[in-house]
C-alpha cells in the first residue's frame, strides 16, 4: 500500500498570563451603550447577565511589561520543549494575531517587523530558509495558519512549521463597553510536521469561508462608548447579536462540510474544539451541528470549554485548549490515539474555518 504525506502535530505549548481578572473587578466601571447613553442597569445586574450568557467568570491579562510577540515566543518555546524538533529545521513560522504588539504605555499597534520575525529572533534561529510571516484573519487566524501550513507540508514545500496564535485583547478593550469583559490575553502554539503513512492520519480535511456582506463589519475598531472619553484610541467593537445569529446559521454547516470531506459522520467525531467565544453561542452551534445529522442526544463531554476561566483570547483559544488537553490538564478530558478531533473557529471578516484531525496512533 502506497504511503501518503500527512501533517501531524509534533508538539504544543501555551502561555496563560498570571494576572487573573474576576468579574467583580468590573464593578467600578461606567458602562455605556453604542449610542453613548449610560446603561441603566446596575453593574451587579450587568455582570450577572453577562456571566449567564457567556459563561465567563474570570479572564487573564498580561503584565504591563509584556506584548503579544513576547507571549507568542513563550508559547513557542514551550512547544519546542514538548517536541524533538530542531528549531533550525523549521521551514515556516506563522504567527496569527490581529493587533500586533501594543505596549501598555502607548496603546499603539506595532506591526513592523512582523511578530513572526520577532519570534524567530527570540528563538535565535539562524537558518535563513526559515520563512516567517503573520496572518490577520480575525479569531479564525490560528486555524487558517494551520491550514496554510498543511498545504506547504502536503505539497512537499515544508517538513516542519511553527504555528502560533497570540493576542493581548486587554489592550484594545473599551473599559466603558460591557463587551470588554469578554476579552482576554494568551498565546498558544503547535509544531506541525510531515508524516508518511499508509493509513489516513493527522489533518484529513478542512473548510474555510469568508462572508463579507453585511457581516464584514460585525467586528471592527471604533471609539469608546463613553462620549466624554479623552484620547484618540480605537477599541474593538462587536455587534454581538448579529454575530450570534449568523454563527448559528453558517458554522454548523461549515463543520459538517469538513466532516463530509473527510468521509466521516458526526458519530466518528470524538471531540469538538471550538473557538471559545461565548459559552451560550458555542453550545447552540454544537446543538445545530447535531441537528444537521438529525441527532437529538449529544454525547457528554464532546466539547471541552475553557472560557469560564480564560475568557476569549481570540486566536489563542484553540491552540491553548489543544495544549491543555494534550497534557491532561483539563479534568474529564484526554486526547486518545486514533481519535478524530474537529477544530472550528469564527472571527472578524467574517471568517469561518474548520479542520478534521485524526490523532496519530
């Protein structure tokens, strides 16, 4: 039987910031609506409703001395510690992010040099053939970088790729917008490597969609909700209800398309790793996915969640989740050899993607 080339995860790492921000830490904030009018509910009521919808009880922020490229490097370093890959043998380093390096002092985004260049420099990789670049693809950026790396590996263009997702959303969160409680900081990384096998393994299929009609601006930058805010800084703004409605329509179908492309059914899937955006939304997407197969009983523990204590760290949520699972750091979950895993994400753009991954035996 002829061997084929596949992409497998050879190592992983993550950086979870040490600064824990609880919901009660927002009690002293003044929250305004998009119209600039102060919200009439008390902060206790706002936070209680927020917790009920999102499932978020706490989130992590980086310390003042760190930027996105710093935590990207720390996650990458841990990934190498869990792998036998020589950094000098990397063909690509791809860093997914959306805001570059934003210092605590200036709140201005630095995109040059690329964060991937900064990570390569910190790793002390001398090989000039280790090509580095960034990808900006909303919260779906890390998974899209994985998909790109898979193309390089399957085509023979590459043997090893370091794929990182890192973000410091706390630096672009409007303190006067209740949505700011969603956002968190973090970084995750994997090393994707080539593997020749007679049996299907690693990345089996993938799907990517970009919906740029009225959804193009569902996540964008804007001024503070507080009309009296002094300064010219722009903050991340989200039309949460519109995003929720469309996510339920398009994400389950995209995931099903990926499962079908792999020649599998939903009953063959052991675990769904979905971008940790909103607990209520993710649970609704899971239900809609099983509805696509006309299945009412959803298997217990198929969708591990970290949003309750890590919040939404954008491109970092999926690689962080995978790393925690691979190292048995999530109670009731472990990744078994030969199991089929779905990765899925949705983000600004509006971009949606998913991957079916078969864990090597």
